[in-house]
C-alpha cells in the first residue's frame, strides 16, 4: 500500500481583518523614510479643505453685500478672489494627488524589494515546502493591496476630517442655530451609510466567494473538458454551471438593490437638509436674523458635507483588507532560513576539490532517513559516478554538498574544512551544477549561459559554446547567440537545452562540477554531441556525476553504488562488474542495451 | 461598434425591462430637474418676503420632488442594471455551453488562462457597457436636454456664457480617460512582467542558488519593479488631473454666472433667485458631462471584449455528430466489436504521422493489451475510438459501422475510459464515481471494491462524502487512478479502456485490482495500455506499438518466443523486480 498524504488546504479567502495595533504600527514604520513628503502632503490637504470651504463662504458676500448693494467693482474683486481660490485649489489638488501616489509607490517599491530579497535568500527547504504560486502572490498582489493605504488612504483620511472641521467652523461662525438645524440630518446619514456599508460589504464578500466558485468551476471544466465529453456530461455540466452563475447573478442583483436604495436616500437626506434650511432659515429671514446669501451658502455647504463622510467609511474598509495582506507579508518576512552562514566564515578561495563525506545521515522529514551513514572521499580532479535506482539518495548528496540542506548527523568537508564554516555563496561559487531538468530563463541564449555575470567575457562564452558543440546550432540561428528564449525555453529541444546548460557550467569554470545526467532520449546525433560535451565538461576538475550513460560511467575513476540510502558497492567499472553484485544488475538493466548498440 | 451587434438578441429578450427602465429614468430626471426651480422660487420669495406658510410648502415640495425622483431612480436601477446582470448571466451561460462543445484540438491551442479571461474580464466589460453604460447615457442625454431648456428659458444670454466650459469638461474627461486607460494597460503589462520574473526566479531557485546569482537577480527584479513604479507614476500623473479638472470647470461656470448674473441683477433684469437656480442647474450638468466621457470609454472597452467572445462562440465544434440521422446503434445495443482499417493520424498543423495505416481487429468481449515506448501512438490510438479526435485517414468500425455515423452521445456512452492523467472534480468521491447517472450507494460501494478503492475511502472520516481537490483532501496518485477506474466501471460500458491507469499503484495492489477487473471485463471489450508486462500478460491479444506501427502482435507466450521488443521489456522488468527485492 502506497503512503498517501492527506493535505487539508487552508482557505486563503481572507476578507479583511480587524485593526491590529501592532500590525498597524509595523505598517506605519514604512512611512518613516518619507516623513517630509507626508508632512507636506498633510499640509496640502488641510489647505485644500480650507480653500474648498472658502468659496461657499464668499458667495453670500458676493450676493448680499455686492450684488444687493449694486457694488460692481466690489463684485469684481470677489470674482477675482473666487477665481484665484479655484485655480489654487485645482493646482494644489493636482500636486497632492501626485504626491500621495508618489509616496505610495516609493513605499511599495521598498517593501517589495525587501520581500523579494528576503525570499530569494531563504533556503531550498522553504521553496520545496511552499507552493510557488503562493510565494509569487506575496511579492505581487499582497503588496499591491497595501498601495491604497500607503498612498491616498491615510493622507486623504486626514483631508476628509479637516474638510468636515472647516465646514463646521464656517457654518457655525455664519449662524450656529441654522447649523444645528441643518446638521440634524447628520445622525441619519451616518446611520444610513454604516448600514449600507455593512450590507454592501457582506454582499461583496459573498459575491467574491461566488465569483471564486464560478471561476474555479470554469477552470476545472476547461481542464477536465475531456472527461466531461467522454462521459457525455455536457448537458449536466451546463446545468450545474447555470445554477452557480444564477447564484452569482442573484447576489449581484441584491447588491444593486442596496445601491438603488442608498443613493436616493442620500439625496433625500440632502433635500431634507435643504428643506430645513429654507423652512427654518426662511423664517429667520423674515425676522431679519439671517440674510438670503447665508441661506444660499448653507445650501452649498450641505452638498460639500456629504462626500467626506461617505469617503471616511470607505477608508476604513480599505484598511481592513490591508491588514489581512500585511499579516501574510510580515509572516513571510519573519521566516528564518535554517541553513545559516557562520559568523566568522572561512574564505573559500583555495578550494581545489577534495571532498569528504564522514558518516553522513540525512532526513528531509524527521526520522525518515534518506542517507544512512554515508562516507566516501573524493580527491582533487577525480571523477566519481553515483549509480542507483530512483530514491536511492543520489540527488540528496548533491543537495548536501551545496548546502541546500544541512546534514542531520556527520559532516561534509571540502579541503578539510567543514562546509558549515564557509559562507554558502562562497562555497557554491566553486561548484557548478548541471541539473537533469534544465531550467532556462526567459531572455536569450547568451544570458542563459552567463546568467548575467559581467565577469564572464564574450571570449569565454564563445569558447564554452564551441566546446559543448552548441556552435552549429547557434550559427544556424539568424540572431545567433542573441536568439530569444521563451519562458522555460519552450521553443528549444531537450538536447539543445541540455547543451546550453553544459555551456553555462563550462563558462563558470568551476573547481567542482556536479552533473545530474538526463535520462530523456534524444536522437543519435544529439546524443553524440552530448557525450562529447560531457567529456569536455569533466576534464580536469573534480566531478560528481549521477550517471545514466555507460560512456560517462566508463570514464569515471570510481563508481559508488547507492541503494536505499546506503553505499553498497564502490570501485571501478571492471571491478564492480567482476563482483556480480548490485552494480552488475543495474548495469544489465540500464546500460547493457546501450552497450550492445554501441 | 460593429462588434457589439451580436448583443442585440440578448437585449431583445429583456426589451420590456429595458423599455421600462428608459421610462423610469426619464421621470426621475424630469423630477430632479424641477428641484432647482423650487429652490430658486423659494429664495426669490424670501427676498420678496412672502408668507411663512409658503416657505413650508417649498420645503415640503423640494423634499417631495427628490423623494419621488429618488424612487424612480431606484426603479431604474432595478430594471436596467438588473437587465444587464441578466444579460451577463445569459452570455456567460451561452459561452460556457459553447465551450463544452468544442473539441480537444481547440483546447490544445488555447491556454486555460485566456479562456478564463474571456469568461470573466471580457464578459464583465460587456456588462459594464450594458448596465451603467446604457443607464448613464440615457441620463446624460435627457438631463442635458431638460437642463438646457430650463436654463435658456430663464435667461438665454447667461445660459450661453455659462455653458461655454461644459463641452470642454466632456472632451477633457474623454481624453484623460483614454490616456488613463492606455497608461493603465501599460501598468498591467509591467505588473505581469514582474509576476513572470518572480515566478521564474522562484521556480528556477536551484539554478540561481547554485550559480550564486542571487544578487544579480535581486538587481534585475529591482529594475523591473522600478519600471513598474515608473509606469504607475505616469498613470498617477494622468489620474491626478481628473479631480481638479472636474470642479475647476464647474466652478468656472458658477463664477461666470455670479459675475454676469450679478451685473444683470444690478441692472434689474435678473433676480438673485435666478443666480441660485443657475448654480444648482450647472451643478446638475457636471455629472452628465463626466458620465458622457466615461460612457465612451466603456464602449471602447466593451467592443474588443465582445469581439473576442464572438470569435469563440462562432468556432465550429470540430467533431461532427451524426445525431439521429446516423446508424441506429445505441449504448445498449452496441456489442463492442472494434476494427481499425488502415488508420492514420496526425495532429493538425504537424507533419508527423502518429499512427500509420494501422489495421487491428478487437473481437467483442476480448481484451487487448497495448505496450510501446512514449510517443509510439498508444494514447492517440485509444483516443480515436471515442472520437476525441477523428482519424486523418482510414476508418474505425464498431460492430461493423463507421463510428462517424453513430450518434456521438451513444458512442461515448458505450465507452468507459480511464485516461492517463486521472482528472477528478472538486466534489465528493461519491459524485466523482457516480459521474454518469444516478447515485446508488450500493453500486458505488460495489465498483469501488472492484477498483480497489473501498478500503482507502473507509479510512476517511467522511467516507464517500469526502470532498476532493482544493477545498478538500488531495488523493495520492494511486488513489486518483483507482477512483478514475471506479468512475469508468460505474458507467457499465460495453467498451472499457484503461490508459496506463495502474502506473501509480504498486504491484501487489495492481494484482488485486486486476483480479477484480477480470470479473468486470467479462462480456466487455477491454483495451489496456501499460508499461508493465504484469498488467498485460493475461490479455487475449497484445500489440507492440513503435513509431505508429504495430511491430509485434500476439498472446504473451507468443511474444516472449519472438524475442523481440516485448521480450526485451519483459526481461528488464524481471531484473528491476530483482533489484527492488535486495
């Protein structure tokens, strides 16, 4: 019975999180480098809110003092002031909008840089244990969510508060009694808004879940279209989809209802306020307590008052969503790599390629040992082949030597220094790995060989291209070595990809070469090219090869046969064949035919 | 605009709702246009000192107008916007239903991501045009007309002067929107470039770490991230215009009215109330002017989106169904005799024949084993029988009838196939097994026992009600394969096809399942593809495929005697077993 893993996946459907002061403070700390800009933006918002309130304040002066008194020059002055404030307000508003975006973008950039740098430096175990898609989301979408908080969010929230304060100030200085009457609708507005927000928010949450459900249904039935068709389930599937689609539509219609009610209600409240102003204020006009101009400006104030109140409640929602994202981001930032560099590292400059495995034990998961008491030593310039069935522990040896993982027990030394005393990067710069699954980056052939390393000269690249027999292929391309490589090299053949990865290793001219030979079959011509290239690759350096080719094995100084995490046999090809042990069987299984054909 | 024509039939279905919506929006606009008149009169009366009772009436009147206007606005949303949601629903249903009809070839050429984008983003863009797009254009046109009439009737001269800035608003909004859209597309591109970069770096982390390229990749990422920031700031510069622009221009109109109107008041040809009216009406015009520019940008987005949707909706299903006009064979009446006559196949747009003139007879009720290297054409061969693809040359007969003349549904109903990659839906195990037909617990238990799945399922707390996939549990490869086998048997097909369906099951479990399956295969034609001799050795006939040609054929013992490809594979597998025993 095979071991089956049952994984319960957590739902990542976070809809928002209550305000967490610690999280919020940590989020705020990213504002620090931009203190000045933020201070400036805050001053600007206060100015704008003041200016916005000034205009309605000027209207009564224009009408009551100037027009009523037929003071044309006076009117002109007021008009000029009005125009001036208008233009000023526009200009400041523009600067403010841009400045807040600028601050937001800068902080997002800083944060993204930090998260990416942190993640890429985490060790392989982390990448093996976390789905790549999720990590990508942290760096991209999750950070994007924070943009609104960092840009307009907080600064404009200030602005909204100030606008409300200014308007209140002007209203009360004009006429406090009329102000109180006008503001009597305010509690209703606040209440209506909060009810609306609450409903819309939960409705949106439901819509989001339904959209996700619908999308995953579509996705699943596109991926599984063959099953649907082979089992003649098209009709049923469409029916099922229609049900899900219907739920989605109905929920959307519900949210239409909220909007359809809310906007007329807000307008109605506005009208009630205006009605109160006319009715109560009008009465005061008769008693000559209030002027007509004051009434007009109060009508204008009411209109200006409603927007910031609505905006503020929206800001709170944004902040809640941001909390959920930032929690995930900070969680990633708090991850520590279990493979750490020593405090006082030994320089790894004089590595020649003497490697020693001493009683190495290793388990990826606690007691489940993949390597059991493995010891061997490799001398400078030696070529060692590892042979064994899948799961014997061959790749684990590579992982340990490069310190992608640290040994559980025992030690590995290079030039008699425990590799845990080197900086990981120093150690690795002496090693080049050619993996079975060739990974190519999007770019061109050249950038896939030098991997952007400026220290590798064009001459070196040309030489490694020639030595790996890649030159014929490159010369056949119109763009030559600048030939574009798609994501993962999808347009290249398996053989071409392998040769490129060989050229990559050659160009880096490592002291220690690790080669995980690919098993995939290629045509005879390419096979010959690859065999030739491997010869060049391992020439004159310590090489560790997980071999699948007889020709490679035969050219090795020593063969180590691994079986279920233990070393079973060690020796040269001839010695091991004479032994008639495990190697002999493996040889018959994997290499005999090749031998016959050759 | 021509791309939007396919929407007409959809609109027609909801014509009464849309018509009512037009009516409601007209009434609400009309009422709202009256509102400033009331306020203007109220203020004039304040100045001429009319009685208090009248003022109370004005207050009530203004609230009443907004109340009724708001009610009709409510009705508008309940009709037009609801209709747009209904059309979205219909469109998505039709789109999805059409997808179900398209053949494998279509899916080989399209990425899932693209199709998802059509089903979500594109349809959303069309919906935005149908709902808010139509509602706001009606509002805009009506409100503009009514307001203009009123303004001109109050004072034509002031009206002309005051309206000068308004067309500029529309134009500005339109051009800012257009540029904003262009720039936001660029932001999106930069974002996806960044995502690709991160994705690639994390996927290729082994290479990066072993060649010590972390620093370089961080620099590269920062460059891309900086470019993304740059594109965002370019967008922000454009977006920053929108807000000041809006009130700058309305503010301008209001100032114009106060100044010129004020002069007229001084001359005595205009009242202060008139100024108030103008101010409110101009405020009412601003929004339609903004909406106008917005509607245009909605159309610009909807048209290409609809074009992309139409392209897929008009794609013909490649596999032609004979339907009822064909030969009268049903899933029940098919016996299961299969014959391939000179069958050749190549995938469209390729030049290599995957199968070359294959002749093969599978008697009803017999078992055929297929073995061969990857790429030898095994899976292609069995996919031709349920017509996942149609043969390029030659013909395939079932019970002597060309399968292209049998109703597609009946043909497929008669075949139970277990594909190479076991695809299960995120649903309960029971629903996955009883994928065709009614759920019968008894039968589910029965088939899962036969597929060697029963014991495993019983270990789950929810048993057969366990949900699979993203929201549930992940089955092991072997469990998936066995579920997939159970699903195929549940169908009770006349023809059972197993495409390398036991590869993830260990040999002892395999032997158990094969023993059970032997019962199932009685009376059914079975085709089994496998890399393992142990799976095939009891078949009545075994073929060895190589490069699209049948190289060897016969029963297990015959093939061993032949000492050819089959024999070699057999010997190797014996050795493998031996090594494992060590």
